[in-house]
C-alpha cells in the first residue's frame, strides 16, 4: 500500500487510448502481459507501461506488435493517430484520450446536462456547435462506433432542458430529436430523459467507458473543460450517480413519448 499522501504514478491521458488498443488486441490473442513481452523481447513492465499510458513506444515497436498479434496494421495506425493528436488538436486537450477508450468499450454510460450526446448528434446539430469542417468530420467518424459489430451497449441520460435548448434552428432541433427517437428504438441503445429537478450529486456531465476486461475510464466535465480518470474512488462516485439517474429518470418508452411531445409542441 502506498503511504498516505504519496503521489500517484503519472499517466499521460494522450497515451491511454493507444494503450487500450494494445491491450484489446493482446487479450483477443489470449496472451498475458508477460507472454507478449517474451514474444517481442521486452520486459513485462514495458508492456504494462504502454497499456496504462505511462510511456510512448516507438513506431517500430507498434509494428512489431502488429506482426505478433496479427492486427493488419491497426496498432501502427493507432500509433499514427496518436502522433497526429499530439501534433494538432483534433479534440480538446482534456478529451484527447477518451475517444480511443470509447471506441474499444463494450459498454458506455453517459449523463448530459446541456447538449445532445456527441455520438447521437446529427451533422447539422454538430455543425452549429463545432463550425469548422475538421472537428465535425472527427465527430461523425466517432459515430461509426454505433454500427460496429458487435456494437457497445449504450445507456444515456439527457436532462429535459436539452430537448428545449435551441441549437441552430427549429428545423435542426426537429431533425435532431427525431434522430434520438430512431436511435432509441435500436437494440442496445437506451435513452432516458431526466425531468427538470434535483438529482443527488449530479453536478456535471460525464461519460463512463467500460472495457471488455471490465476496467473503466471516465471523462468528467469540469469548469475548465474536463478530466479523464481511472481512479477507483472517482469511478465509484460517477457510477453511483448514474444508478440514481437511471432509476429516477423517465423509462425509455416514456422518454420517447416526451421527445415526440416536444417535437410537436416546440419544434414542428
């Protein structure tokens, strides 16, 4: 046990997503960290540090992993994406690592207080928020996750005010809310509306990505932008809030009916 007040090991959030890709392919090949380390001739601790985001490997090492794990170049591609993210801001700095964790997750739990969840946004809605073509294209690419085979299980709670907050125009809002209804009818997608009110400890938006090995990473919105965490105590707090929200929000059927009502009365 570390002494009270001792510093936690530094984990670079920009590397966590890449490490998640490496871990996913290692586990898909049925290998433990020490077994992979032997195959690529490095220490087990090096594999651990790469997967946890504590170190940035060289591209030739990513290529060696591709060859050993039969990934058709996907790890090297993830390394190239990482380098691109470092060189140019495709996501806000505080968010840069989370899309990788999101892409490899088999379960996503989300609470949104002000805007429609990014994976559920129409292009027209996103264009009002992001303006420039590159971030819009990046957001649309993220949405390919919804058609992945198998897709992740997605549970989203949206505050009621989101349905009434005009983004762009009435036409944009009508299209966006109709899109939410269509998504909510898909297997494995659960959309609930939290009626306006007080929900204990629900102070800000957050996303929780659960990996196939049941490890989790959370993105929590802060006043300065956001924070990515793997800290068990923080994950426990946001999970508890999510349980409260899903229990006290409208069920999926009633949520759809409310969205339809808002379309008729506000945006049609």
